């Protein structure tokens, strides 16, 4: 079951909730202002939110009695029929903030008894895991109501989903791709839709679903109640909201992309090759009851699972290359406690709500600083405490700067771990505390007092030019006596070699007649005879050779 409520809320969230609720009162119509004005900061139970008795029973059966700030702000205007833009972090209970009002509206206006049930509420989710968890929420909150819902997404066969659609349903939770696919095949009829929820809108934009969202909006009936929820609220989300929301109520409980204050954050500088050994050492601590390890790549997640298995740590990977059945099986094993370590990519950083996650490890820092906030939000859920430990190697310094700039605080450095790499600590961060708790500036090393500079020695007085004694000149050295020209012994000359006798010039050779195919046989014989005479003359050495022309 997905936890959507917190037993208590931090004081700063309550203050923001009261401020946003006042804004909702100003935007609400006159007929619903009385209800909203009664929903001040004194509201502490779901019974005071005007929810019907079956919903209150379902919430109580889940073990929750106090609504979260986003639920305090969102439920009253949604019950009044207003469109809404909600900005809240994951894990703040925003699923129940829109699920409870939708269930109450659909119960109050049941469909006709003729034909199959039409789809009256559509919730669009970016990922399969989040869609499945939203479906679990509708199951938990509507357990005492006679409403049907179904979840459809890609990656699995469509036949069971088509069979569920043919039976009829009131609420449909879907991902954009499979929804449009079944719509084009004629299995979906959205003409009776009354509620449209776009959840995790910023994640939709990051995953490139903006065109699919516009296609979905084009097939929806114009008269409906629209809700948009997002963890961050950039300009693109506001432009999208203005395209289909009508006079929406704006609710927000925390600043954009601010990490939960209950999470204890740590930063460990470590060489890239030492990361697996450091992770295995930390996971062996008994304090780590259930952990999620985030890897930047799919292949890195698979490799990390194998490396942990060598150290005797059982883990399972979840990412986009896994089949949907494998991903659901891994999540079920992790939720039921059969596997204590889940290795995931950023696919699971949004909407993954598992009770009892004590630690989150950022094996690789994310490229987008907003993803860091969503990653560490997997722990510290429902008001509980949590621990986040991030590794940083020599290639992730820029990612660390972006993260700390976004959260507006330095992450405390833990230098007590055995693989600490001091050379990786940036200069501005060298003053951080080495303890795992709050960061305390390091005391500067005492410097030895500098010696005062000595005054320059005064120049020696120069004597007047006339009084200066002339420096003695060095006497010229006498030149070595040279012997007279006549007395010099003549160098012995090399004896000349006797001239070799020149060979007499040879008379030019007579031109040899060329023998062609048409040459007579006698001419060829005379030529051969002359050639033989010359050869005999060369072998005998007789007579001078004729000169070569």
C-alpha cells in the first residue's frame, strides 16, 4: 500500500500551507468560500475536510488520521470543483490530495445503469511504476466504494488491459504511449470524461511526452475538471497549464526542488575504482535496513549488482531495459523485504514510494541537479528520518557544484571513511567539516610569523675622480720568437705515384646488321661468324679492342 499521509508535518510546512490556503480562499467562488475559510490551520483530521464516511474509514484503516499540508490545501478547492496547479515534492501525499476528491465526486454522481461504465476520470502518469502505485492508492482509498479502476501501460501485453476496458470502469490510470495506442485501436472512449489529472508534469516534459500530452488533450471533452501536479514548476509547465486549465487554484507546500529537511545528507569523495568496495562496506552496516542505490546508466546498474554479489550482498536492478514483468517482480521483492538493496537508474527516482527505505546511495551523481532532490526523496517518507550518502569522483565535480547551488547549501563531507580521497576535495569545500553531521569550518593552520624585511645597506661612498688610484695595467706578454723563414724545415712531400700507361684507343665497332624476319639466311650467318670471332679474341686476349663508338 502506498503511504500518502504523514502523522505529523514540519512547522515550516504548516506555515506555508496556511498561506497557500488563504490564496485558495481568495480564488474560490463565493459559494465555496465559507467552506474554505473553515479549513484554516486548525484542521487536524480528515473528518474536518468534509470527506464522506467511506473515505474516512479507508483512511483510518490505512492508519492515518492527520492530513499533510498539500492535502489541507488541495482537497477543499477540489471538492468545490476548481481546477488546480499543485507544486509539491514527492512523498508529501499529493496522490491522496487528488484521489480522495475524485472518489467522492464519482460516488456522488453514479453513472446510468444502461451499458458498460464510461471512463469518467483519467490520471496520466509518466512511468509504469508510478502508474501502478497510483492504482494501488485508488484501491486503498476506494475499498469501501463501488467504483472500478484500471491501470494500463506499455511493456506488457495489451490483451488483459483491453479485457478490463471492455468490462467498463470509472477511473483509468495510464501512461501516454499505451493510452494513445489503445485509443487509435478504438478500445477507449473518453467522451464522458469529467476529471483529468496530469501527475509529475515536469517529468513528462523531461521524458519528451509533451507532444503526447497535447494529443491526449485534443481528444478530451471540453467540459471537465483539470488538475496538474508537479514537483517543480518551470516556465514550460506554466505554459502548458495555461493551455488547458481554467482559472486554477495554485497550491504549494515547499520551495521548488528543496530536499526534505529530515534527510541526513553525507558526501564522500572517493576514487572511481574504489566506489564498489566502499558501497559494499557501507551496505554491510546493520543500520542499513533497506537501501536504494542510484546508478547513472543501465549497464552500470547491472555491473554493480554483479559486483555486490561477489561480496555476498543480494541486490536486484531496475531500469528501462528490464521487461515490465521483471521490474514489477523486483519492486514486489523489494517492498516485501525479500531483497534489501535495489539498484536503479533515475527511472525510479520519481514516484517510487516504498515504506522503510532507510538509506539512499548516489553511486553516481546525477547530471541534472533536480534529480538529486527526487533521488534522496525516496527515503525519509511519511515524516520518517532518512540518510542519503553520495559518492563523488574526479569526473563529478561540476555535478556537485550544480547540486549544491540548487539546494543552496553545502553537503557535509564525511572524511572518516577508509577510501577518502583528499585530493578530490575542491578548494572551496576544503573548509567543510570532516564529521558526518553538520558541516563545521576547518580551523586554518597557524602560520609562522614572517620575518621583518631588512633595510638595504647604504652604498659605500665613492672617492672623487681625481683621487681614485689608477688600476695597474697588465704588462703585455712577449710574443713567442718565430724562426726565420730559411731556418724552417720544409715539410716532406708525398712521393708521386707513377703514371699508369694509357690504354690505346679502340677503333669503333662496325654497326651490326639487325636481322629481321625478312633477312636472308646468308646475312644472318655472316653476323653470327663475326660474333664468334669477337668472343675468341676476348678469350685469347689477342689484339687491342676496337674503341666503342
